[in-house]
């Protein structure tokens, strides 16, 4: 579970970092939409890795070579032939959830 951070706190966060007002306005609109939909606000790769509980290296691997995180197998169809299934390995499945 994440802690929702209000617009005022985000505005102060951006101002403290010297971000231009034009950009702050754009960022705050992004924050409004995410807060409204009850999803976490993520601006940086490192923040995402911490939220997912993954090392940056592992998350980068998932992003840059997603095929390495899926296993492929075939199951027989009722009327003959096979269906190919691409299923994520547990580490990717956890990140997807």
C-alpha cells in the first residue's frame, strides 16, 4: 500500500528542487490524475524500483530484455493442435501485480 501525497506537498517538493513553474503546473496535473485514480505517483526509475521492491539492475533487465522474464510452453487444444503460452516468471509476475 502506498501513502497518497497531496498537491501542496508535491508543489513544495518541486519548488524546493528549483523546478520551473511551467513544469510544476504540468507535473501537478499529472499528480491530480493519479491521485484521483488512487495510483501512486512515480517520477523516477529509482522510485519505481523501491515501490516494487526490486533492485535497479533487476528492474532494468525486465525493461530492457522482457523476453528473458517469460517462459514459453505449449498446451494441446481440444480439437487438435497446440496453443502457445507465454507466462511470466514469478519475479516479473510480482512486479506486474
